[in-house]
C-alpha cells in the first residue's frame, strides 16, 4: 500500500513539474518546433609532401541552405533569394526537387561557396527570407593548381549509391568525399568525425540560442612520399606534352614524383564545375582526367630488351660472350624483320645489344626462348599485373602467351610474333609505373618493391597513427651475374659513345638507362619506320627509364612522352633533368647537415671552454 502511494506521489510531482513549472516553456517549444539538431562538419585532414610542405588544406566557405518548414511560402522565398544571388529560380527549385523525401526540418543546400557580395545581400534581407540559412563550412583547397592532381585526386558530393555503402556509413547527404587519388584512398583517415549542436530557433527558423554543442573531430593529416620540388620540376618538364613522369627511391619503393600531363585543377571539383568545364575535360583528346602513370598502357618497345636479355642469360640461351651478327635485318621464314639501324650493328654481344639497342640480337634471343618462356620472365619481373599502389584504377597491362592469343582470337600463335614481342612490340602492354618498379629492381639488386605513396598519418595533434613501411612484392628472376651484365649495358646506353642516350649524359652524375620508341601506326615487319612529317597523332611514343648514380642508385625515373618520336631526344632529357634536380638537392641537404653538425660541435666545444 505504501509503495503504491509513493509511486503515485512521484508521478504527481513529475507531472506538476512538467505541466506547471515548465509547462509554459515546453508549450512554446512544442508549438514552434523550436529545438533542433544542427550538424557540424569536421575539418578534413591536411596533406603534406615528404618534407612537410603543405599540398592541400581547407578554407572557409559560405553555403546557402533552405529549411522548407520555415520557408513558407517556399515559392516566394526562393524567388526572392534567386534575385538576390543572381541564380535562376529553376536551378534552385531543381535542387529542392532533388531532395524530395528529406525531412522538412533538414537544410537543403541551394548554393555552395557563395561570394562575399551574395553573402552580404542575403544577410541584409534575411528578415524577408524565412527558412534561408547561411552556414560556414571548411572547403578543400589545393595550394598548387594542377600540381600532383592525378596523385592527390579530388572531392565531390557523395552519391545516393555511396550513401548506402557501409564504407560511408558516417556520411550524410550533401557531404563531400574523396572520389579519386589519395583523397579517395585515405578517405577514412582524412574525413574526421562530424559534430552537432542543439539549437533553439524562432518561428522563422532564426537561431535564438545554442543549447548544447558536440565539437566535430578533425581528420588526420597525411604525409606523402613525394618531393614537392621534384614534382613541380616533372610537371614543368611535361608542360605542353602528353605523358607521364614517375620517380622512385630504389632502396625503399617510395614514390618521389608522379606526374601526368595534361592535368586538371582539383579546386574546380570542389567549388562546382559547369557542364562546359566538364565537357571540355572529358572531350580533350589528350585525356587530362587519365593518370597516365598508372592507367595508360603502352607497348614497352626497346625498354623490354632488359627482360629479353635477362631471360636469355638465365636460361643459358646466351652468355656474355655470345654474339650474333646484325646486317640490319633478320630473316625468319619468308619474312624479313628489320633492325632500327639500316646498315646493321655488326657482331653484337648482349652488352652491346643493350647499349645500341640492336633489334636483330634480340630477335634471335626471343626466337630461341619462345613466347611462353619469355612471358614467364616478364611476369616474374612484375609486368602484366598491377603493382599494388594505393590508388584506384591501376591498369594491369598485358604480357601475351600462346594460350592467351588462342583464347582471345581463336588463332594459333605465329613464330614471327615472338620476334616482335622480344623487342617490346606486338601485344605487349605496360604502364610507366610497372617499368619504374622494374628499373628500381635492376638498380637495387633485384628487389621489386610495392610503390609507396604514403609516408605517415598523424592526428591533428601530431600523434603518428600509421607509419608506412617498405613492402617487397617479389624478386627479379635473375642472379647477380645477370644483373651485372644488364647494368653494364644500361650504363653504356648513356655513357658509351655509341649508346642511344649518349647526348643525355651528365658530367658529374653517372646515369644508367634505356631508351624505347613505340611505333603507333602498325607496319609490316619488313617495312622501314616512317619518315618525319607524319601527323602528330601518328608519331611514335618515346620511353626512357633510368637510375642514378649508377654505382649507388638514389633515384629511378621513367618518362613516357606520347608521340614524342624518339626516347633519346624526347624522354631522356626529361629524365636527366629530374635526376639532376633530385641529386643536387640531396647533395645540398647533406652539405647543410654537415655544416649544422660542425656548427653544433663548435658550440659544444665553446660551452666546455
């Protein structure tokens, strides 16, 4: 009995408190639906290069939104707003229509990143714009327009399909997420965690007071492996060209530069791109939206002779003393396969064949190996498969086998096709990044590293949460003796007077490399390369891969210039400048460290005295 009485007494007290003491206030809140929750977006993490130079940050941006419940009559409010900010009514109404089904209390973004003039106009007439809200949000900002755009990527508004994905379970309609490049690959770290506040609004939706706030948590900061100065140099050298430059530390697999040309401005995606801008990008014949370093596939041309030489030496088909005679052509069956040098190279061993890029030597090595054994070595070198770089849409390339051709075309492999494949033509397809991994492996003694673009991830307070380590993908299928012979040949390419990249040598830096020229237009095996004067889009692609210093490589570089004609004249000079820029900086850094060390020693000695 006492318990029942006590329970009724507690209920009575609570009812009295709600209806009498707080009744008036709660009635007011209820009538106006004046207590609301308001989202607060987190600040996205910053992106730096390996030296701490900032590449991407955030800037404040003003957004115009409308809350339909407060905006009545909506048509009249939207019409007034459209006049003030100079936007067609139909455009604003279309955005409202696209958010059909959204709660009437949820703000719908009508215009993002409005200018200060539009902001001032709205603020002055705000009393006449019920339900119109101005928010300040952090907006992504790339410091250097079009620099490292393909690596860093861009943001865009989350799609309805992505909203249903578990990966974006913390996101809401209207959020911007990474859609490409590093912004997408490390979205979970960069995004941060949203906050919110409980607010009280008046009958027109204006905020009267803030009742409670949960602060958003900023995203983590990311330090990439690229060197900003080297990246800029690569982009400067590619200006006006279509192609790619990628550079790596052979000892770690860390990417030092990744440039693709032409490029695009990431800021255009965040601030809103017009249809005209988008059409111009996707219809550009030089494909600015394509990351040519990892997505574009090209025949490797003569750079592939590294693989053929490796297979021939390892299989015992040739050794360092084996020579073949090159009269300028090679007859196979009833067909004649030409060497690029019409008058021939004479007697050639493997080193000379690499130095002078003799086709006839490698025709014969390839013929003795056969297509399938050659393909096995190419695949063991990492070709024909993605490298595993932390970027979407990496192409696999193609290393053909006899079974692949039969399956793909229904036609048996022809012996002459092996000769074309042996010099990097035919069905062979590789990406510049795959060739960079191969080049680095030759330089470092045979280790194939996964290309790394991430160095560290830190919290906004500087606590390291991820420290990336080098990852080994495999080893080249070659012993040290084979690699020594190949390296000797690559050294001669640049430093031997007969080498195909002789004109790109440097006095004070010892460079090793290999040129390649890809025929864009198909020609018969016995047909000489076409003369100059052909249209640009029919000119050959130019390759050059290199590492330096030859004895202790600090950098490996691969350059691909579409329709550059010759690797020696179009690609090799670019690689030389990249190497010079990087090693000169490396030398300056070492000198600075020495000077600081000496200075510190003097200070210590002075303190002791």
